[in-house]
């Protein structure tokens, strides 16, 4: 029998791509699910299902029992209250680290953890990293930049704007950022499980840094449009964020654009500084920005999202 890997976050955006990448390599899979329902995003994947959530110690204990590796890919990216980030992004990492002391633990984190002072989200991801870094057993932290691709609902608004002929971007002309297609991120995580690097905190991207103009050009080319670049001042975005936060207090769903997210958006450098992980695990990204955006747009169109 193949080695066993336990996975959290398998039903989220990154999760289905991750479990598919692990399954291709012959890993036996055990995944955490919150309810017994058909999971179309995991169709064709043979896995043992553990019912529970990240707050359930008994479910997590059952999840990691006998596992050779654990990939903690679950995380909270938006919340109604700042305090809601910590139970998911820090405390669940602490619990998994304690319950699986001998397994190779791979934590999916975010470049936002590099600047924890900017947002509650970034601070919570950094706190989760700090927990994992104290392990005596094997571990690796993989910080992802902005992730896009099939299944992503958070960047859908950007592509809808491009379709309408507008490419919104923050008024930050010198900004640099890294991106990665979700399939390449899944490949990076699977390779980190299969070829464990030395314990450490690593960054991953598609191999280059971009400006917002590059994003507009790539999205326009993929969609056959020449969008008008609209530079949005920080004050305008901050007003929208404040409005979102006010709506949340009235019962609206959690929104991605908050004042903390505005702080992140207007940080000038979200580019990957060290590509040592790609070299260590032999990662060769399949997608550059244009081909990745094209793949994403085709997926959206096939499902009538765009």
C-alpha cells in the first residue's frame, strides 16, 4: 500500500487540485469534510473521509492517525470579525502539529504572513507559521502569493471587469507582485510532500514578478480585449472597505475587501524573494500569466460564470 497523506481544506479552492496531484503520485488520501454530501469537486478521487471541522480535536486525531504526511491547506481568508481568523489559521495548525508529531507537516501559508502588521489575516497566518516552526518533527511552510485558476470565486470580479473593458488596479505604479496558477501551487505542495526539503519557510510563484499593467495585458490578451486601466486611489478603496465592514455588522456575508485587505493591496512589494523551494523540489510551473489566465477564463466560460 502507498503512503498515507492527511489533507485539510480538500473541498476549498486549492484542495481539489491538491488531492488530484497527490493521487497521481500514488498517495493514499484521508481528507477532512464538514458534512456527508456529494463532493463534485473531488469526483474520481479515492479517499477516506473524516467528518468534522478544524475545531474538532477528535476529528483531527482520526484524520492524522497513522499518516505519513499531513498537508494543512485549510485557511480562512475573510471573516466578519478580525478575531475569527485565529481559531482557523493559528489554533488548527497548533492542534495538528501536536496530534501528528512524527508526520511530515506541510502548512500552506500566504505571502501576507511576511507583513503581519498589515492585516489580521496576515497576522493570523504568521501566528500559524510560528506554531509549526517550533515542531521537533519534520515540517515545511509554503507561502503562496495571489492564487488564481479554475474554481476561484475571489478573482472572478477582476475578470468580469476585464470583460466589460475595464482593468481596475490600485494607484501604485511601482508595485510588484507574484502570482501562481492553482494547479502549479497544488503541484508545489505535492512535491513538497514527496520530496521533503529541509525544515523551513519557503515562498513559491510562477517564476517571475509582475506589475498590475502586466495583469491587465495578460487578461486582455486571454479574453481578446484591450481593457482601459483604471487607477483606483487608496481613499476610494478604503471607503469601499469601510462600507463592507459596516454591512457585515448588519449581517451581510464576510467580504474580502476590508481595511486590512486595503493595507495589503497598497503594499508595494508582494514579489517572491527566494525561489529556493522550486529548485529543491524540482518544480517547473506549467503556466505563465497569459496561459494561466486563458485556462481560467475558459473554465469560467464553460460554467457560464463569465
